[in-house]
C-alpha cells in the first residue's frame, strides 16, 4: 500500500478507542465510528461510574438515550479490503505502556503510553485520545500536566469529587462538599494554587539555605585539604632534618603524620558526605518545585522531613606541626625523646574543633529553639480509644465516648495515651499546648508496652519513657517511677528540646520568655517518640507547628 493509503487508513479506518483496525464497525449519531464492542464497553463504564451520558469519546457529544448500534456495512467492507493488503494497525512496541509507564485511560485492550494527564478530568490520555482537549472549547481551561500515576489522590476519598480547595486549618486538600461539612468554618483557600504559592516561597528559601550550606562546607573541605598539605609538608621537613641521626625518631614522626592525616581525612570525608546529602536534598526540592500538580506538591511537601542543621565548623590553627621537633633535634639528641613526647601531647590538646564530634550547645531564645522545630503529628494507630484526634491529628481530647478506631497492636489499651507518628533523632524542638485539669508531656522509646494496666505502659513509670506532668497546681517530672518536684512559671504551652546524640532532654515553660523547668542528661539508645496523656475527660493536648 502507498504511503498515502497508509495515512488514510490510520485516520479513517482505525477505532479511536482501541486504536486498531475497526472490528464490526458501527457509527454513532454524531458521525464518528468505533468497534461495536469498544463503544459498548465505553458506555458501560460511564454507567458504572454514575455518568449515564452516552457520550462520544471523540467529540464528547452526549445522547439522551443510548443509540441503537447498527453495523456500518460500507466501512466493514473497506476494512476487509484493507486487511487483505496486509497493512498492520498496531503501533510500535515502544508506544505501548509498560509496568513503569502511565497508561492511557481510554485505550482498550493493550494500552498506549499516556502523553498527558488532565487534573480536571482526573484521567490520562495518549496522543490520539488527547486531541479533543486541544480541539474542543469545552476542554480549553483543563489543566494538562506530565503523565502522573497519582491522579486519584486529587479525588476526595469521601465524596469522589476533585479536591480544588485547601484547608489551612487541617493542612489538607478538600472538595467543595467537605468545605460545607466537616471543614465548615475552617480557614480555607479556594484553590490549591494559592497555598502552593506560599509553600513554593518557603521551598525556595530552603533551597537557598541548602545551596549556601553547600558553599560553606565546600570551603571547609578546602581548608582541610590545606591542612593535609601543611601536615605532609611539615612532616617531610622534620624527617629530612633528622633521618641520618635519629632513625627511631623518624618512625615516630611518620606514625604521627599518618595519625594526623587520618584524623583530617575522616573529617573531610564526613563533610563530603554532607555535601552529597545536601545536593541530593536540593535535587529533591528542585523536582518538587517543578511538579505542576498542586495537590501532589502539597502532599509531598508535608512529608518532607525538616532539614538538619550544619554539622561542622572548621577552625584551622596556624599551620605549624613539626617545627618543635626540628628545633629539639638541633639542640641535643639526649633531650629529643622528651621533647617529642611533649610535642605529641600539645598537638593532641590543640586539635581542630569540629562540631560534628561535640554536643550542640543548647539554644537560649525561642527564636533559637525554633531553628530545630519539627512538624509532628499523632499516630491514630497508637491512640487510646477514648482519645479524639482532630486538627490533622495534632490535637488529642479525652472523651467519655469510645471512638471507632480499628484494632491495632500499637494501640494503648488502658491508658489515655498517644504517640507521635514521627521518630525523633538529632536536635529537635516542639511545643505542646495543654488545656483542662492536667496533662502529661512525654518522650518514649517505641517499644513501650501498650496492653494492660501495668507501669510498663505508663509514661514516666518505666525506664523507657520520660514525662513532665502539668496541672493547675504546678509541675513534676518522673522517670522509672521516680517523681521529682519541678518549680517554674505556669504556662499552657510546654517546649521540649531534644539533642538525641548528646543525651539531652529539656522541658521549658513557654511565654514571652523561655524558662527551663527540667533537664535530663542521659544516653538514649533508640529513636524517641513524643507522647501526650490528657488526664481527665475534656482535657486536651495539641502539638503546635513551630515554623
């Protein structure tokens, strides 16, 4: 068949649903033709989805009743003639969707790769099925993005409507019906794009911070390289001056040289690892910033972990290492051994200070604490069944009525306690606002017992948890059944600072100033989780976002 004939075949005698040669062709009232089984399957799917529009897949014209499908005899004869020519209708294999590809939602049989996804239709289209979006006015305002497997996350799981509203109160995307129901009265914006603009600004700020840190750490790496070169040069001079007379001393110099270089190389390797991690994080944020799906952007943005602070600050001392050795050799052989021992000691005492090896100094002001703030939510799978979680799982309220939580092995069965979903390591800060008669603010290992009435389940009454008890009369601290009275100004907000690696846990009364209530110095052997325990019915505890 000529090239013109092939083109005519592709445009006229193929079904726009299966993209194959028409089989038992029928023509609908708008004039478009399809395989009989393909158009019936398309309309059946519309009925199952509650649409019942009996629409044409190409021009979207709808029919009040399902048209009677009559075979198009002329098309059928032409198709039979084309089959005899041996022309194949199937696209190349690379056009079909594989396991990792996004498939066209409108192809039947073997599906083609999607060319675009539509955020309004919540569907993905190959190039053929996408044409109505370019040609028909009704589709002109639809938002097309790169093919996405996560389109269903744009649908409200409760109402099956597209989520076009963002609830700032609960930090989640919702549909119009949600805004009139359980989110009524909340702080909402009419489009996810508005919320995305604000978060995009924050994200760009984070990227600038990362890029600045990369620059700073790269400078530190260069300083370390200079120190390596200085150590090597100084050692070489000392060896050259002494090798003919003091063979044993040369061995000591080389040994110390190796130790010093190894120390600096270790620090250099840590900083290079930090650079790699920062670059990876920057690439991750760049990809997220380019995501055109606003709801997916916000979903992924909330799951971002907080950026850890810089781990190093390199201060290079004057580049002098082995000059004392050279001077000692010049003075006298009998004194050299003592001088060498003294020199090694001095070098060890003046080692380069690197923060990565030292505990971080505890912040002083609330602004300093907020640099380590973490976004924390409560885990419904751990909540006692008379705790009501709300506000995006950040508020826990003690209720009389039992809540309808599913059975879960992580749930506290007899104490009104709940743990955070996020684990806590490194330096972290968060705040808990409590209301009512009393509340317990705690941190605990994940393996704290959950079932029964024993002390092994209660915050502060075992060796796995540390708890500050807050009530209207004051504070107390308990750990492993030891109670410690705590004095300090009354406040409805408690700040908690954790330096996991240094074993520091501090509780603060938060008002216009930060007042230390109690500090723990210990060794933490596992990641920690925050927990709250509202004591009486009506008492509440809320985790505050601090950034």
